[in-house]
């Protein structure tokens, strides 16, 4: 039996969107993930977030190792959320694990 294609999906998003991102994972039936909270960075649309007075706000980051089909569902869910929330900041990336 051939091995299933596995992907790593990384979602970076503004911390205020946490509930919505977790809903996306829930709709994709993905109970397993690794979450890093309070990460800093600068996005083209979302701007700079360094958690200080000058650049307030923080991001969260989620890693999900999953089958190719589930990765596609997560990416699509994030794309929909991105359309809805716009400049607030969310982006998903994926790459092969095999």
C-alpha cells in the first residue's frame, strides 16, 4: 500500500483571530496541531507587530502535519477567512513532508 502524501501547513495570524482560526481547523476535522502564541513579525498588509507601544499586537502561529486533502481544506478555510478579515492579518503556507 503506497504512503499517503503528507503536508506541513503553517498558519500565521493576528492573535485576535484565534477563535476563528480554531474554527477553521475544527471544520477540517483536524484535532492535532502545534500552536505558538505571541510571535512577532511584519506583514505586507498587516503591518508590524512587536507587542510594544510603538508596534502593538502579536501574532500566533499554528503548525499542522496532515494529509494532502486536509491541507487543501485548511488552506481554503484560511483563504476565506483572509477575504473576510482583510488587513487584520492571516496567511497560510504549506510544504511537502515526504
